[in-house]
């Protein structure tokens, strides 16, 4: 279930979930848009797609792959130059496959993409590290003509595949491996070699710095970088907690720093656009409606939190929630924080006709913890699956149909 690898000439591991989805759209009349956090594996996916096209008999001259982060293509920085370059490469009547990596580096790129679609026989694939690729402007040009494929950092199952391939861990101790995954996170590059925590977090901090600089500060014209970084640290320090822009503003006031609500919203939107954070809205289980207050924020990978804040034991519950949230998103669920009267359910997840309810906790050592985690789920009177997910290895009871799972077992389940 894997793809991405090192820059060395070693075997590329195919992350089959993404690759099968993408290859299934070959020659379909949609523009394929691959989005995700920097260094999550989008570029390797494009390279694997190129290999697949060649395997299917497509002439290499009819495959145009451009990485806009390469100096070789640095002068192609607007739609006109991109159109001229692609046009100069089209010299036969066969279909051309256009693969454009980190397209957000090209201003007004959507105009060129629309032109390729109209003027030439093309199959188009693009990647980007900013969710604003799917902005209203893009929708104006390409409404109904694109498919988004979000790419995330490695799942735990994928991490185990990397451990098998690169560390030759053939019979893993699942719980011990989860503890390593918890600490190292899911950026593929960290799992193709042996890195200390210090080395790993330095590498992740460089990824974070690149995303902050290029996908937030430069893209949104943010001038007060120091204030943005303070907002990041506040969000990271409150991962998994109820959250509002006002709570950020009030915190800064207590520190004798003023920041208006619009600035907070702008910064949060910029960070969310770069996939550094994810906003999870609240859902009223009884009223079946999405609420507009007290959402939660999570990070694009738990290692980002450690790289910026250091490893803090007090954040463990929020980090475990973060890992579950990302797993649900990888599987295509719409994820919400549940509200039922005065009770909170950590996650309500929906996909097509499926729905699940999930509580996440660290340990179940005390009776009060058991009651706190199970009681909100017991109050929900429907037949959808309900789980309490923890790191407890020795507590196996299920309660009135509510299943208790160790988090490693839960995120390795094939179906929920």
C-alpha cells in the first residue's frame, strides 16, 4: 500500500491506494489534481505515472513532465510562458500526456490548463502544495472537469511497508512499531534510512519552514512572520482542543500582543491552505447539522508538531486524535467533531452511507476515564459502528456493542 522513496537510485515503493486511483483515471476526460503537504509523495506519484504510461506503450516524446521547483523550468512562471513551452513540444497528432509538478509556482496557470484541454488532444495531471488550487477561480475555468486526489503522509500500514523494505523488519511488534511511528511521523523520506529523533525533526522542520515560507508567507503576502509563527505554536499547543479565533485573540491579549480576528482567520486559512493544519468542524448529532463554532484544528503530520514544539507528553491525547483523524481522511471519510447535547464525541466520520463514531483516549486506567469515553457513545441510539480507541494493551472489554481497540489495531483495520 505504498509509494515514494528516497532520492537515491533505489526501488520505488508504490503506494497502491493513490497509484491505483490515479492510474484508473488515465485517458478519462478529467484534469487530475493531486494535492497535499510538501514532501508527502506527490512528485514520486507523477514519476510512477510516467513509468506506467511508458509501460502501456506511450511514446516518451508524448509525455511532458515538468517540475516547477527545478531550476531548469524556473523561467516558466506565468500562463503565457507555460502555454508557449507546451505548444512548442506538440508536434504530432497523437495524444500528449502533460504532467505538471507544483503548478502553483506558475501565475494564472489555470488559463493555460484550460487552453491545453480545449486546443490539443491531452490528458492532464497536476500537483500542488496548496488547497487554493481548487479556488473559485479554478472552478470558473474548469468547473466539473477536474478530479482531486489528496495525498497524505504515510499511514501506519504504509510505514510498516517501509520498515519491511528498508529496515528488513519481517515480523514487527505492532505496538512497538506504533510507538516509533508516533514519534517519527509519516514523511516518507524519514523511513528510508536510520535517523535519530533529532535528525528526523531537523528534516521535518526544514519541510515545515519551506511550507511556511512558500505556501503561506509568500503566497499570501504575510508581513508579520513572527506573529504567524506564534499563531502556529498556539494551534500546535492546542491540537485536539476546542478552538476559536477569539481564543487566539484573547491569548495574545493576555501576552500584551494585539491581533484582530480577521488577521487570525487569515493566518489560519493560509496554514490550512498549505495543509499544515486541518480544520475539523463540529457536527450536531441530534440536529444533524454542521455548527460554526468551536471547531478543532489538527496538524498535517504529528512530526510537524514535534519539530516545532518538541516532544511533549501532555500532548499525547491530542496527537493520538490527530493520527486517527488523518487515517479517516486517508480513507475518504468526511470528519467532524460530534456534539450530542452537553456531550462531545471526538469524531463522527461519514462516507456515502457509512457512519462511525470514535472516542480517542490515551489510557483506560481509571473508572472515570472509562465512563467519560464510553458514555457519549452509549447515548447515541443508532446502529452505526462505535469505537473507543486508546493505547491500552491490557484492557479489552467491549461495552454494549461499543468496541475498544488499541490505536495500532484500529488504524490497521481493513474496514470500519
